[in-house]
């Protein structure tokens, strides 16, 4: 899919009529930039499963699961979800890789370097220049947005020929914003709509995601999510509560740590990747005073024995990732029956390789009381009106959705021009 504005060509090579896998090329005679280079998980699942794994990064490229990023030398990553970050293994020496925050990226990427499966290809090779987005020399203005990964950015790019805003993935509100505005403001100094209003930015082309336009299940509104979490904590105050969470979902983690503290409980972290990221976030934003971890190669918090959890289940909340939660349950299967799991659902099946049905089967077999809650990292369709009123684009290109025509019909009804000639 190609769109020409003046002397600038916008090529949407991935992310059109599909959710995830964005790969946007913006080029004119002076410069060529790539915005995101994600894995197309909808295509990944056609070729791979638990028994059949990728043999190489080149194979992923050959099958059209990852884009030909090695043909470009400037790549901008909006956030660290794999359907945007993608596989970095094939990038050429000297490539300029602009990431949302270099320190966060280094924490995030470290476990992949030691992986013994295909995820080892996610890590970049030696010689790729990893640079903080804010230090770019291309005139790309990163505008922070709320999302279920932190940090996340939209990109405003004025190359003198056309003014483009690429949204990345974004939402307008979150459980943390509803629960603790001060903490939310520490994490997000400003959000994109505030930046637009203060800077008086003009936009010719808005390339915007529309994930929830095609959602079969409506995600919970932030205030309903908060109410559900509080009800769960109150109703199961004498049980051990386990939360499965994405390590880079800072806002959800911060909110749940806030609730944990308010209920007089102490967080316990399990799994190296989550332990490392939680320590990083807690230190960076001073989230809590005390936490434990289970024994692990990575020691960031004081070690606690699983038997202590069993003796005083009402005193702790265990934070882990999905796979570790199943392992924990299998080890202590007879003791933890009737325990509570808050499973924070994935955004969309197309944005991840996870199979939640397998996870659910294990929860039943292990005797967990399960609460699957979905709080979206994407804006709701009705919120698009607010976004457009702030951005005021001359042209809108819908991506990261499998119903671009539906989006265009709504955009046109709101009085804005959607990209023509959509097949």
C-alpha cells in the first residue's frame, strides 16, 4: 500500500488490513525512515506451533513473518511489544535503531540474548547502534502516549514536504490514571493530546491504529477494571492472590502494586524477566517500599521461601508471568487449590503468539479460581472523535486493524478525509 503526498512516499508494507506487524516506510529524496518493524503473529501461527519452531531469522523473513528491515539503515521503534519491535537479528552493522528508552530497552532485551529458542533472534547483533529516540537527528518528534507497554511513543515527522503523525499504539486512559493521578503524572509527564494542544502542531497525514474497531470482546473501562480488582482483593482477602502480568506493562503493575499496598499485603515476584523489570520500575518511580522474590539467578529483592507463602497466604500477592504461574501451581498443586489468579489478558490474539486456551486448561486442572481481566492498551472506537478533534488531520490512514473500511466510514462521518482507494 502506497500513498504519495508532495514529494514524500508513504509505504505501508505491513500493518494494513491486519493487527500488528507494522512496517511503515517514509521516504523522499533527502531521507528514508522506517517506523516499526514488527512480527506478524497472525502469519507466524500459520507455520509454527509448540512442536515446530523457526529455524532462523532468515526463515521468518522468507515466510513474510518479519519485514526486510535489513534493507534500511534508520529504524524507529514506537514501543517494545514484539508486533512492533520485531526481530532485530538481521539488522546490518551500522544501522541506527531508535528505541523508546535505551535503559528500558537494555533491561528488556537482556533475557533474549540468553534464549535457547527462536526468541534469541529478537536481540540485535553487535554493531547495531541503539539510540534513544529523543536523540534522533531526523527531526522526528517523539510524543509520549499511554499504552500497555512503557514507554510508548507516537512519531511526529515534518520533513519540510509533509507533516506526518504515526500513532503507534495508544489509549487515552488507564487504571492508574483513575486511581492515582499524581503517580500517573510521574510516569507520564505529558501525553500526546496535551503536547498537540501546547505545541500547536499541524498534521497533514495521520497514520493511526484501530485495534479495537475489530475487537470481538470489548475491554473493560479503567474504572470498571479498578472496581473488579478491588472486589477480588476484598472477597479473597484470606487467600494467596497471584497476578500474571506483562513485565513491560508498567501502568498495570504500578496500579496493582498500589492496591497490594492499600490492602496491607506484600508483593512477591517470580521469574527472572519480571524480577529484573519490576526492580527497574520500582527503583525508577519509587513505587513501593518492600518486596520479596522467589529464589532465582537474578537477585533483586530479599528471597522468600514458598513455604512462607503457604503459612501466611493472606499476607502476600505473587506477581509472575503466565508460564511461571503454571509451573508454580504444578509444584504446589495440592496446597494451592482454591487460590486466586488474576490473569491480565493479552491485547489481541493477532498481537501475540500466546494460546490462552492452554493456560485456561491448566488453571482448571490446578484448581485455581480464575479472573481473566482485559484492560486494553488501545483507545476505544468512540474516542477516535476526541483524537481527531485534537490532531485535525487533513488525511487519515487507518492501520493495525482488520477493518480499515469500517474505520474510514466512521472517519468520513466525523467530517475528516480517510485515505482513498482502500481495497
